[in-house]
């Protein structure tokens, strides 16, 4: 589990690709390797990856990770070049303050940077999600104004959503612009997107209740919402709902 608060910017120093995937070596990373062990998880541009080799002193502190083809298909990490910086965050410790939001570092999909605009010292950015498919349905139901979204591993607040254009926007204050790679990416580049997992769990619970599964409390809750909606639209008499609720009790 991660928080979406980027700890450090590392630099891609070695890339090795083959049919099975890709190995990345990330250097200039000593500050996040002081308590590292083989097998630890580090979020790299928002993707949870396993450390297979590291050295705290060599090349400013480096570690090596392996990217499976699934990871390459879901993220922008296959686009990275030697010299590129990447956002890094260690797995959350139980003793630290939780300042971001619940981030699994399981990237859902990539989006494209469409445009940007300065707003005082801040930077506004807009992104477009790809056309949904059966294998990768739309993520827009989980992206709402003032909600959370993880972009390249950074926990950010959504400022706007345009469902028709599959677009959403965020704003970076000056401090954030200096601490993550997003402000340095150009229009047209891809970014890694992870939506708030709480929304996914809520949707699954509601769908299960509507289909006859789920817990009794959830089914009662949904029934009450439907009844109130029908009453407000004048389709169902309010007295009938009150009587049914009394009988249910």
C-alpha cells in the first residue's frame, strides 16, 4: 500500500528488453534505499514493482526492477528512456502519517496529456482517457470533481471532468511541480492512471445487491434510495413507502 506522496525522483540508467519483458535500473535513488531489502516493493511512476537488486552507494544508489509484459501494456514504463526521471515511493510504513490516499500502485490504464495552462504559480493539466473496450472499460465513473486520482504515482485532486470528451483535469501547485515528473512531461505523452479503489468496491457492492447478492443492509439501503426517488417523482405514494417501511421493521 502507498500514499501517492512522491518521496524522490530517480533516474533511469539502464534498460534491457527481451521477449519476456524489460529490466530497468534506476540510479540516483539512495534516499529511498537506506532501509531497502531484496523483494521490497517500490512504486515507480505509480506501478508497484519488486526490487531484485540494489546498492545504496553505487551510481548514487541504484536498484533494479523487472517489468512483465502485462506491466508494459498497462503503463508508460516501456516509453521511458535512459536519462528520464521517474517518481519513486516506498511502501507505506505503519508508523508514518497518512497524507495522501489509499494507493495500491496497480495502474489501471494510461491517459494522454491534452493541454496545459498556467494559473498564477500553479499549472493546470488536462488528460484524455482512451476509448473504452470490453477488456478495459471506462474509468470515468470513478473520476469525480474534488475526488482523488493517482497520476504517475502522485495523489492529486480532480478539478474538472468532461465525460463526453473522456477528459479530466488537475492542478499542480508550484511545490508539487518541483517534486514530481508530471510538469516536465509534454503534451501528447502518456501518464499512468489509477482511480480510487474505494469507488470500485462501492460499485461492486451495489451491483451485487441489485442482482440479489450482497448483504441485507446494502439491499435495504438501495431499496430505500429507489423508493425515495419514486416518491420525489410522484410515481409512488409516500404513504405506501411509510407503511412498507413500518412492516419491514
